[in-house]
């Protein structure tokens, strides 16, 4: 029986995700994040990326 090779995480979109960002947040901010994740069905990383994109777009107007 042939074993499948283990592979890393599949890339999201076209760009390889390789950088990590660690942040400290208050309990209130964590609750807001959890609320957004539940409402939108997204991961923590997805919510953070969308937030960064939204703020970036606002600053470019």
C-alpha cells in the first residue's frame, strides 16, 4: 500500500502565506473577534486579513 506524502498547509489564494503576526488584545477585543468569526463563519486569520484590507482601502481613498 502506497502512503501519501505529507504536505504543508495548502496556500490560500495565489500568494503563499509565510509571515506570522502575534498581537496582544484585551478580553473585549477577543470577544469582538469571536463574535465576528461566529457571524461570518471565518477563521481568526481571515477576520484579521479582512480587517487589514478594509482599513488599508479606507486609507487609500
